[in-house]
C-alpha cells in the first residue's frame, strides 16, 4: 500500500518519501542573496527527514519581489550561496526544489512583522509594480502599471533565465508560482484581469501567460527533473476563479510537460471568505488528480502524521506539502515515521536520539 513513507519517482528523480516542505517566505535577504538563515532554516528540514524541500518564492526580477528582503534568482551572483544550500540538502538524502515567482501588483511591500504595508513607488524601499490591468490589490495601494507586450516578454525571459540559474545552483525541482494573487494568478483570474487583448477575456487568453511561462521554463529545465506549478484552485469569491477552471488548467499544464500541480487557493482579493479548517484545500488536489490524471500536491492545515498519511493512502494526492507544522517541528518526518510505525533513516549524528 502507498503511504506517506513510500518513495515517489517522477521521471528521473526519486523522493524518498511523500513529505514535502512547502515554500515559506522568510523576508531575510539583502539584494536577493540567501544567507546563513536560509541554510539553517532549510537545512533543518533536510536533517528532519523530509523528502523534498522547496525554497521560499525566489523573485525572477527585482520588481517581482514581494518585499525588499525577498530571496532572489535574477542574477548570476545569487547562484553560489544557493548552491551551498542545495548541496547540504542533497547530502541528507533529500531533493532541493525552488519556487520561481513574480509578485505582480502585490510587490513593493514592507516585511510582515514591520506592518507589511505597500510602499509607494517613490519610497526608498519601494518600486513600480506591474499587473495584467491597472487595478490595485486593495484600497489605498498604488495601482500597478498594466504590462505591455514588451513587459510580458520580459516576464517570460526572466522566468527562463531564473530556471537556468536554478539548474546551475543544483536544484532538482522547479516550481512556477501561479498562486496566491501573484502575477500569473492575476492574469488568469477575472478579478484582476480586465484586458481585451490575447492575454485577457476568455479562459484560454487569461491562462496564456502562465502557460507560456511554463513552456519557456520547460525548454531549459531538464526532462529528468520534475516541473511543478502551484495554483490557487479557487478565489473563494463569487465571479472569480473556480475549481472547475483549475481542472481545465491542470489538463493544459499536463500537456505542456508539467509533472505535478501544487493545489493551494486564494490570495487574489483581500476579503475572500476562506474556511480555515484542517485539510481545507485537500479536496482540490483530489479533484484535479481524479479528473486529469496529473500528480498533485496537497496543502493547507495538514498538521498530524495520521492526517498526512491518510491523504496519501486514500489517493487524494501524491505529495503532502507542509509549512506551519514544519516551523513548529522541523523533524516532523522523523516523528511521523515513528508514530506511523515506519522505518526511516536518521542522520548518523542523531541516531542515539531515536525513539525506542
């Protein structure tokens, strides 16, 4: 029987188990450079037994950052420190993944613990933001500039170059961030896209940028390495993106060479009513997997070994991606294996601490 500690092989890459660390922004960089915080933060999950560790959103351009302290992969100088992190992760038998992102109209913000407000473009820590349409995310924020054709081509080029750098940095999984109200989600949702050209209006037009970005990343990302796309499966808002739309999108992404859809939700409007209960997004992964046959990742208030294991055992998803519970317990996978009665290899340095 397939369970949380069954290996998963996608093309030429094998994950030792189905426990994955979801991207979590740390807002701890200067000029996009990873540092000791990132090495320790991500390294702890690797020593803790997770099969896949995905970095926080790595901005593909300076204007694509959420805050001035975001992780970046927009220049070659970022590669060296990232490579140190991927090397450590791999040495622990885990797979290193990176999330490639552009914040769109949700860029130019302060750190969350400093209030998180958006800086105007004239502020020393702010910059001009871009989106599919000149619609601000919320009242009081500066509206983004509508991306023109040259701007759209730059976005695609930036994602492609970022994927090439990610490969040089030693990552084996690339995830295109198309969720949480960031740029690519802004394009496919009618709540943020009022364009009348080939990137707006119909479903096919609104998904076009995400599909084209995926295609350009796939061009440079080796076939033996998995390519994920994170989507917001619903906007949780009447008139917005729906799970039915996500099923259609997943079918297209599968044809374009995407190996797994990471099924999150929300983030594109500030007042969406989201039912924050345990496993509230798992149904999206289950439905997309069942109706398209693509591999899926489940996320969202998954906090116990039994809960995570059930998702895999019942075939609702192929990976369980966890965030908050990993912060509480970076060694979740080791604990989960003990509670579920599975053998799992511990780091030699920790052997004496095993449960008996």
